C-alpha cells in the first residue's frame, strides 16, 4: 500500500476512535477540512463508505468498524515493536560478539565482563578466541581486541589494557647446559621454541629493541606451537627458550622456575585495544562494555 494510504488509515483510526473530525484533526496536527477530504478519498479508493457523518457526530459504518478491528491491532503491534526498540536504545540489552586472542580474552576481557554482567542481566556476550586477525565486518562481530599496532587505521580504537613487554625465558636446567644469551644474535646458538601465527603464515620473528636499534631474529629449535601456553610449558620443562608476554611468565620468574634473558632488549609497547568500525552506532549494551573495558591506568 502506498505511504499516503497508510497515513489515511491512521487518520481513519483516529476519527473512528474519537468520533469527531475536530478532535482527530487536533491529534494529527491537520485541519478538520483536510482530514474530511482525506477520508472521502480513502472511501473512494476502497469503494465503501467507512464513516457516517451528521452535523453533530461521526460514527463508523459496519465496513468502517470491520476495518478498524482489522487494521487497528496491527498498528498497535507496530507501535509496540518500535517501543521495544526504544527500550534497547535506552537500556543495556542484546548480544555483543567479540573476536580476540587467547591472552587478551583471559587478562582483559574476562575480568571486565565478570564485573559488568551481574549488573546487566539483559546483555549477552559471545567471545570468539582466534589468534588470527579476523575481519570483524565480514565476520559480523561488534568489535575485536588486539594489540594497538595491529588495529587498522579506519577503526575506532579504545585502549583497554596497560603497556606490555616481551620476555625471553628458560628453565634453570636449560641454562645449566647453555650460556645465557647476552645479545639477540646469541640466540642462533640456542634451542628456541617457535610460534606459528596464522596472520603471518610462517614462524614469527623475535623482535628486540635497544635505544634506536631494532632487530628481528629468526630463531631455530625443535618445537613449534601456535599456543603460548604450550610454549610456556615447554620452557618450564627445560626444552628450550620461549619468547612470551612478560605477564605469562611473571609468576614462574618470581619463584625461580624460569630465568630471564635479554631483558634490556625488551622494552614495553602499547597494549590491547578494543576496536570497531567508525560508522557503527553504539547500542547501550556496547557503550557500557566499552566503559567497562576502558583502561584508566
């Protein structure tokens, strides 16, 4: 039905409800004469008289009553659906889908969600742990969490974690067999635990920096993982040197189960960021999640 006819139906329902062109016109913000003209046009298009008019009153005919009973509840359902959408705009509700890596999921996302969700019973969260750089638009995710340097320039990025730092670590038993490396080049003489990342398609280089000098070292070893958890286990078991985020190894460094090397070659770098398309219209649920995650350190 053309939009004009829909408007005429809404006008008819107002007249049938109010039993008055004057009162219905005031509700609709039009003149009584314009409303009367619209009703005559609707009746002509339908080929039926919908309203009985007298000098004192207006009342629906049998056809008009039937039309009001048929279409009135439909418009009420539309109003209810629009009101429900308004509720979603005004209060946190709905599902949020996020893609992230394993480390960020455990250290950044989950602590924030554990605080947020008890206060937002209508918010649902789906987290997809993926070490690759997922296209959040193609994958229909609301947002992703990655290191700041990995976020595309056309995305809105919100910092959600502190600076991070890498660490080269090995077990004391390993260093009883091999001297501790003093510069990154010494790693070529060591059994290093490699990591294969899907975004690179190959083994990731170990990156170092001191002053203005930056180095990327391709290391060799008997083990290759796509999981930092397994790299940590292998290092604890004395099977080689691992290159890990510092906080993954912190507890083991503190209790002496691991020993650090090349600390002066591992400066800190920007940590995790939540990112999402700049054209996205944030819902209340997404907005409260962003505030819960926002890093304020």
